[in-house]
């Protein structure tokens, strides 16, 4: 596969960056906190992650213009998704850097409209994609600009791709993936692809109930996807790799009391976290691994009664001697909540993007930088 041009390639292509206007597509789609009319950034991780590329370009005299989407405003201006809170934080971290208005205020962004892409690069000398978290979207600002101006991957995009593809193609073994979150249907592709490369998989979160149902367990009122039960059955039957599923569950009984169950939930009960036995088992699997990928919480960790499973996995991921990669906003937020975000080797800025890169080995944003249609 052709390699993706780097910032150094962009510099040689443009001769010098001094005085050049460079557009950086960043992923400043940060979590927001609303308090009446005021909106604050809940976590500026994605803004700080773009700073190395911004600094590199500015040291060489470039004038930097950044552009991002924020939330899903559906192609029309919506003050709820104004970039203003991001602009304020960016001005503190990198004074003098321009930031355009929310790209998704224009239907041309998600519609991948060529005219919108051309408008974005008007007066622009070069384009840098540093929006790893959005590079699985074939949207105008991601795939359009490389058709019109010299383009490159920023430092963040480059590092994400190096780490995730390195893990996908040449992991130190044993390589274990721990997956959680709500929807099996979102993650089927990656589960199938991971089963080719991992040595073991551990599955928690709400999606474990679809697997437990596939094994014939009654799951009470737990969230699950009935139309995915057969697929889960097929996956379990087809693989020779160990798939660790919960052996106990914490949740609410029919009267709303917190209880620990086995894998057969009584009528009216709802599973909301993996149980302590499962947390210990998954923790051992993580401690014994030399490469760990973790995506998705093990339970409803925002509620302290159902946080123990996710907390146990976070601690195991932080403590294992293996190389650790955490992807996805919820798992990253859980790590931060437990104060463990500095104890993993790589926290990815992308959830969907990291899963798609692991699944397919490529992303629309990378193909565009390689000059592929
Ligand atoms: C994300 O936060 O997942 C990325 O910024 C992409 O946003 P999207 O899921 O709304 O396309
Ligand atoms: Mg997403």
C-alpha cells in the first residue's frame, strides 16, 4: 500500500511553509456540559491532542486554520453546536489559530459535496488531516481537500495509525481484546476481524447479553439485540479462540434492588454490570497479556452501583505489563474518571475510527491522503 504523506512531505512539496495558509481538519468533537444557556467543554483531550501538529506548522511560519465538526447538527446552523466553547479553549492553548464554524452546519460536509470541499480550500496552500476520530467518515472535509491542494497526515493521525495498525498486524502475544458497550451490531465486523488476530476476546457491557442469550441463558429485562442472537451463535460456534463471557452479572432484581446473579437472570431482572467473578477473570486475562485493546465500558459505570466491573478492567489495563491501547470516548472517560488515563500506553482519540481501522486496516481519510478516489 502507498504510504500516506507526512508533514515533512508537505513542507518539501510547498518549498517552504513560511507565510502559507494551512488548513488542518481536526476532530474537536468534544463532550459538552450544558448549564442553562452556558455550554462548557467537559474534556479538552481532543483539543490538546492536536497541539503538536499546530505547533510544528507554526514553528515553520505557517498560518494555521483549523476546522472541525461538533455533534450532529444535521446540515443547518444550531447554536447548541456552536464551536465557540472550543474556540475559547483553543485560544488559551494556541493563541492566534483560526477555527472555522461547525463543518456540519453545511449539508455539503456529510453529503461529501465537492463544491463544499472546494470552498474549504479557497485561499489555502496546503491541507493536513489530523482528525483521526473522524477519518472513518467519507465527508467533504476529510476526503475532499487532497484532490485540490498538497496534503498530509498530521502527527496525531500518524501516531494513531502507527499504533493501531502495529497492534493489528504485528502484536506481541498474547494479544487480548476486551470489548464492551451497548451494541453488538456496531461491533460485529470488528469482532470477526479481531478473532483472526487476537489470542482471546473478553466481552462485557450490554452487548454481552446478546451473547448470553445466544448460549441459551434467560436474560430478564437486560438490553439485548434479538436480531443478532443467531449471529452471536454462529460466531461462538465458528471460532477456535477463547471468547470470555460473563459468569456472573450485577444488576437490579424485579423489585429494583441491586443483586449479583449468575448467568441465568430471573424474570424482571436487568443486568447492568459484569459481576465480581467475571471482573476478576477478565482482569487476569488482561494481566497475562502482552498486548491489550480495550473498547467500551463493562457496565453502566456512570452509576456508582454499576461501576465496579469497568473500574476493575481499567485497573487491570493500567497495571498490566503488556502494551495497552484504549479506544472510544466512553472507555477513555472511564479511565479519566478513575484517574488512570496516564497509565495506559495509548488512549485513542477515536472510537468508531479505531474500530474501523482495526477491522479494515484502512480508513477513507487515509485513502484520500494517498490520492485514491
Ligand atoms: C466521534 O466523536 O466519534 C467522531 O468525532 C465522529 O463523530 P460522528 O460519530 O458524529 O461522525
Ligand atoms: Mg462516534
